[in-house]
């Protein structure tokens, strides 16, 4: 399999170079045969990367330890699911995954037969193949996943135990699907700039690509947080780690992008801003990959120090220099067709939304790279901790939540204060009553949690109002029942109401983040066998240690029974696992999740006899809301990207007009 994979990657490199040259010459000479040949090169490259990926998967599943990558990340005892996930556990495998996904995306773009954007498509394909060339070069000459040891060991080293978790099956793949997905709108933006066709066409062609990439990145970030919550054993899910920050950066700028493009679609404004946003977003995906692979900053998520990080930094520089140079040359074609007419308008609210998102991204970026800058300037690496990131981003986040409630209810161009009062008086009054209620009855008296929960409630009310008005109008005009009216309202306005559902998901997640961040309780105790820990409403009885053995590892766990408010609640078994292929023990937390809170327990240590154990008990209020919210976000995004009935009718009329 090593030979098959290596040959496929080498041919892929040749095909990629040929396809780029054929596109350049074909476009320059307007030679349709060359352009068709270049297109076939894109398809061939997708097939070749699929062959290479299949070869690596086969080697992993069949434990071909003659391949260095397989021997390093798998062993015979590793379950099949984790042998497959070992594909992206290491540097070279994850790069192959990126290259494979990129080649498939490029093939999908090249295979499109839609007349819209036909002129841009070959230019965009050429850009995608240029990006592919970088990965082909790295995989062939620096980080081949098919490098051989020269001998076949009896067994492999095995996968890092911390990666043997379902979160690590989902998190890397979805993150890469998000990262690679942003290459498509970037490529079309470059095509639009080159052709001086900087209207809304390139945005409409890539809207779904952008949203789906954003969705995958969202899933990647949350599933990564869930993995950290379950696997790292510290009671949290986000630590402002450099690699965590690197994944958040393109999420923030892409969120700004797909909000601001709505203004360009409708009003022909913010063209410069939108092009810059997509350039920055794609560059930030490369920056995230650079941080993960360079070893320049310490992170639990990083692969370790590697020369590949330098190559990504150089490539990021090439991408930025090339795209910004083209942007400067085509600057005049990006002039806005209209101007902002009022501060109190939907356009202005989108602009404020963008400024806050980009401001947050800049703060996160600065805090992330500051240790590098401080070491370069002063010779001392100064780490920026969570207090800095929280101090900057919490107020920005609250303002963004408030804007999420305001924006849908104000008009384009200009909204009158009378309409503003009409739309917002009721939700505002109810939100003030809600704030007073949680302040008095629940003791929410800290300013930021109070504002976060109140603004979330405000957004919830505005979303409910929008659904209520739409359903009421359909029931009156169409004489439909409640559920029929709701279903047809959403199905015929999918982009709008799918967006509202995404906003609802974000509110749910903000509530989870607020509760678990502001009101988290923890306590570390040393307990004897038979002793009861009284912590808040929980009574936790320690029944001693037990040992469980299997071919892959030995597990030492604490046997705990839990009562809540005096009633039997659950049994928990936090553990330490000793893998036979890994030197350090691995912490396995155990927790009981509920709507109100999670009871989360870590086995920190024990006496030689096992009669005494050290337990860390954590109560995480509302944390399950964060992990539940991502499911609502998935539903809302899928509704938003699906063509609604009106759009299908317009497209059908266009086709009929052409045929006539």
C-alpha cells in the first residue's frame, strides 16, 4: 500500500501542475480544449488523492507497520474506529485529509454546469489548484504519510490515549472541512477581482459554501470543547489555548462575512470590506494550521515542533501578498453603489455587528501572538492568559447578542423611532422584568452574567415575535392551521427563518457559557472509604477503588454513589487509565449531565491501600446547554442553506425564459 499511495501522490503533483498551466494558457488563449483538459486534471486529481487516502486507510486498518505513520499511531489492540481516526492523528495524515477534501471540493466546483458564474469558474478552479499544489509539494517532499521504516516492527506504538475518544473522531474532520471550505469563496473572490465582476454574483455562487464551511467549523470548535471537557480532566471546555484561538479566529471573521454580504447582495455596499474579510478568513485558516504544526506556541492540541509550520507561514505570506496585490489593482471596481442613509437601519446594525466581530478577532489574534512578539523583542516569552481574553470578549459578546435581537426587527435603509418603539417596547420591558426576577430570586447580581442572560432572553423574545407574526399572518391570509402555517412559513422563507433558528441556537449556547463560566463550583477533598462528601445538594459516598484490566490498558476507578437532595441520583466512576503503550496515566472523568447542571468528578489520586482517595468535585451549571445548542445550530443552518420554494420558482422561470 505504501507504493500505491506514494505513486498516487506523485502523479497527483504532476497532474496539479499540469492543470494549473493548462488553466493559465487556456484562459489566456481562450482555448476551450485546454480548459477542458485542465478541468479533467481537476477530476483526475480528486481520484488520485482518493486512491492515496484509501491506501493510507487500508494500511491503518490492516496494521501495516512497515509504514512509519501506521507504526507510530496504531497498534494491534487499537479498536477499528480509532485505527480509522488515526488517519488525521498525525501531521502527514491530517495534511493528506486536507488535500483530499480540497481536491474533492475543487472537482465539485469544476463539475458544475450552472450558467451563473460560468466565466468565473475556471479562474476559481485555477486558484483552488494553486492551493492544492502547496499540499502536493509538502506531502511529496516533506511529510509523506507513506514513508517506510525499512523494517516491520512486531507491534505499533499506538494512538495517544487522549485521542481515543469520539470527540477526536469528529473534531479534526469537521474543523478541516470548515478550513478547506473557505478556500471556495476565497477562490471565487479572486476570480471576481481578476475579471472586475465584483457585484453580488460571486457571493451568491458561494453563499452555501460559506455557510456549510462555517457550520463545519462551528461543529469542530464545539466538539473540540466537548472532547476537552470529557478527556482533559480539568472541568472546563475552553482555556483560550493558542490552537483553540486559532480555530475561533476564522469563525469570527467568517461570521462577519456572511452577515455583511447580505448588504452587498441587497444594496451593492461593503464590496471592499467583503473581499478583505474573505481574504483574511482564508489566511486565518492557514494561520491556524501554522500554529498547530510549528510548535512555536505550547498547546495540548498541537502536533509539536515541525518544519511544516514554516512552510505554512511562507504559503500564508504568498496568499496574502498575491490576493492583496490583486485587491489593490482592482480597487476601483469595488466602489459601493449606495451609501448608508441612517444609523437606525438594518445596514447599520450589520456594520456594527461586523465591527464587533472583527474587533473580537483582532483581540484574540493579538493575545495569541503576543508571546511570540514579546520573545522576539524582549527575549522573554510572556503568556497572555484567560483574564485578558475574557475582559475583552465578554462585553463584545454581550453587545453582539443584543444586536442579534435588534437587527431582524428594523427596516432596510431607514427605520423610524416610532417603528423602533413599536417593535422593541414589549421585549425590552419583559427583559427588564426578567432581569429583576433573576436578580431577586436567583441571586444573579454580577453585571456581566446579568447582562448576558437578560440580552439572551431579549433575543429569544424577538425571535418568538418574528415567528408569531409570520404564523399569524399565514393563518389569517391562507386559512391554515397553526402547524401548517409554521411549516410553510419556514419552508418558503428558509434563509430568513433558518437564520432565526441559528440565532436561537447561539442564545442557548451563550446561556450555557454564562452559567458554566460565572457560577462554576469546585472542591478538592481527601475522602476515606465509606465517607460521604457533602457538596451543595449532593451527597457523594466513596466506596473504595477497583481495578479493571483489558488487553489494551488497566483502569483504576473510584466507585461512587450519589444522592441529590437526599434521593438516589446516580453512580459515578472517575478513573485513571494506564495504557500499555503509553507512559503517563490518563485521567478519565465521570459526570452526570442535566438541564440545570453537570456533576463532574475527577479522581486526582489515592493512597497505596486504596482506602483513601483524592477527588475533585465540580458543579458546572447549564453547561449542557452549550453542547445541546450546537444541534439546534446544525438544524438552523441546514434550513438556511436549502433553497426555498420561492427561489426554486425564480430559477425555474429563468430557465423557461432561456428556453423561450
